C-alpha cells in the first residue's frame, strides 16, 4: 500500500435519535468526536416497517396512479 494516502481511522461516539450511544471506528472528525444522527434504524420507516405518506404536489401522484392503474399497483 502507498503511504500517507489513507484518511485517519479512529474511535468516535455515535449518538442515536433516542439518546443511546455506541463507539465505533470511523474517518469522521477526529478522535473522540460525537456523531449525532438525525435518522437511524430505530426510527426510519425503511427499517421499522412504517408507512410513508405521499405528498401529491401538483397532482403528480394521482397522474401516475391513473397512468398505471391497470398494472395492479
């Protein structure tokens, strides 16, 4: 490997949205920094199975649904 081309890899603390924390190695910031998450697996609908609401701006969603209504969506 070439020398001096890789970023510094060090320990940081990750703070989840519910306040829990854990330590991990990262290239984020510097040694001992805290990375505070806005979205994490404990609250994001992709991981929790929650339902997302579609915002119908300018009728785009209804136009899409009407265009593809025969395909079983």
